[in-house]
C-alpha cells in the first residue's frame, strides 16, 4: 500500500496492464445525474458511459448522487471520481480505471446542490439504482404515503430526502424555467421498472399539485431497462490487493464478473449516448428480458442465498457446487420458465446455462448474506409472481414456494444459527414483533404474507400460504435436507 491516491495526476503512472480513460475528462460536460452511486452503478452504467466517452462523446459525464451515506463521495472525492473496476474470473483479474463520474454529491448533506444538478439544463438523463426498498411502496405496490420520508418531502419540497422528492421538485423547477424535462431511466430490479417509477412519481406529485402530476404523466419519458452484472461487495482484502497492483491507493475499487448486459427501451426525447455501439441492446419493449432476468437470475439468486445460508454456505459458488442445491435450482428454473412470454424469442436454455457458469465463478466470492438482504422487497417479483402464474395455470409451484419458506426460516435463524444482523430487511422490526418462532408454520406464513403483501388480493394467496407453511414446517423440523427430501432431492423417491 502507498500513501499516494489514484487521481487525475497519478493515473498516467499506473502499470501498463491497467486500462485508463484515454479521453480528456476536462472537456466532458455532465449530462447524466445518477441517484444511488453504489458499486452496482460503478460496475455497470458508469462503465458503459465510460466507453462512450472514450469513443469521443463529450455530453454525458455523470454526476453521482448518494441519497444516504457519504462513504462513496468520501472515498472517491480525493480520487477525482476515478476508481478501478476489477473484472474477475478463473482466468484472472483485469483492471480498468473508469473516468465517467465527474463529481459526487451527498443528498442529506446538500440537497440544494442535488436539486441544482437535476435542474441544470445540461442534465438530460437521470438514472437510478437506489435498490427496491427505496421506492417506498406499500404492501399493495402503491406509494407508501405514510412513510416518514414521503411525509417530509411533501411538507418540505425544497429539501427532499427521497428519489420521488428530488425528481418531482426538479421537474417542477425545470418546467417553471422553460427547460425540457430530463428522461428518467430506472436501473433497479423492479418489474416494468420505468413504468413503476413513473406511476409512483405521478402518485407523489399528485399529492403536491395536480398540474405537476399531469406534466409528469404526459411529458416525462420513463423508459424501462434491464440491467445485469454480478457485483459482490468490495472487501478490505480487495482494496489492499488492487492498491498493491496499481502502485497507488484506491479507497474503493469495484469487483465484478466478465458478463455484462443492459437492455433499454429506446425512448429518450432529450437525447442519449450511443450506447448501442458498446453492447447495449436498445428495444421497444424490455418486458420479456426483464421477466427472464428477474425470474431466472434474481429468483435463483435468492434461492441460493436463503438455502445456502441455512446450509452453512457463505458464497454463491460454494452453495451452487452442492449437488442438492444445484438440483433444486434446476427444478426452480423448470417451474419459472413456463411463466415467461413464449413468442419473444427468449433462449432460456442458453440463459440458464450461462447462469450456471456465472454462479460457478469462484473468483467472485459473492456472499449469500449480501443477496439475502431485503427479501420482502425482492421476492414478489422474483418468486411470488411466477408462483401465482404457475398456480393459476394449474401447476403447483412447489420449488418456488420453498424459496419463500427458506427466506422466513433464514430470518428466524438470525440470532441463532446465523449472526443476529447477518442480513437485514425493512420488515425486521415488524418481523421481530411477530416473534414467529412461537407461532405455528401456518400462522407464521399467513402473518408474513400479510406483512409483505405477497399475493395480496390474489385468488392464489391461501394455497401459496399452505405450500409455504408445509415447507417451513419441514425446514424447522429437519432443515434443508428435510425440505429437499419432500421434493425428491437427495433421495431416490419423493
Ligand atoms: C442479487 C442482484 O443482491 C441481489 O439481490 O440478486 O444484485 C444480482 O446480483 C444482480 O441483479 C445481477 O445483475
């Protein structure tokens, strides 16, 4: 390690094996404001934009905004926004310094500066990776109007806290100033993510005034997109290793896999970078890609996380190497695949084969506990949606519902077989109040479905609860082996 930092002035002296931005960063103007400048954004959208800038585009520098903590700004500020992207596989590790993030803001410290960036007429696109829970949806999917941050933002529009508050206020200011609205590009793992954010923002704006709500409903574009790249959290060992290789310190490098995919609906009235030149697929309807990714990748990821945690595996590759878990994932895919659109040309066999390869990447050390976070926000679109569709088509979603039961069992295992805060969930306080370990499996499944809004209002709700409860009972009595045995996994006969 060294006391010199990665920065504009030290980047030229990096070893030749490290790719560096070859363009003049000073001539790049900010055209994108990104909300939620975490590791995923830095491994994905920022890398694609970096490719565009390297090809000579100058309009699309990124202003990175953290809606909560100052950690990323504090790490990258002294580095002029530069950081290393480490692409890891069994073939080794390749390093690239990304230069597309021009500046960074921390919303709680300076909401006015964030509004100024969003209102700047040069800003033509606002991208978001704020995670599922930051959309502040109530159990039925509508905006949670009672959430303290929403209540705050409605009362104090000049100093917002939420994405909705920032977007609504800046769109109102742009409209008043006569400048065109920016395009909002949601990059979170939500179904119909653009349309979902559009709906939530219109709901929010309507609580401010109906004129603003109409403006946002009619005149602001919200293309949906599907983003995909596996990004394990950076560890101190990663920091030390990368800094050693660079010869200067990088306080927050980002680890990722070789695979990278971005599919975007091509609806950018205010213009966009030529992403299609760098591997991005521009489409009219992202729905089929999104469903395939949420249900096959994210669904199996959550399965591997909860079943892996209950089986004592710390990383995805270790869990996936367990033949029983592998067999379970195949069964899960077999249940989810028939729910995907038939006529969209999806190649699910190739997709799942690629997933199996990606999950076997031993160089990633992607922690099961990382994926386990926020299950209540993730399982509806990853698991419950497929389960409801399977059931209404007359096929029992036995594998799918074991994932829900495993989530409940993993929550119950915290403070016992697992460390107390091994992973977290926005429902933790409510789950603790229920104290489900003293309830029967059926009572537990019923209460958890209600809390999380799983299958809310659906005719399938009671059957799904029964399936989840039966799995939970077996998990409680005999662990993962017992639950698998009931599915015929790990023994000859079901
Ligand atoms: C993961 C995703 O943490 C999780 O819930 O399933 O972050 C996953 O790694 C990405 O969506 C891959 O694109």
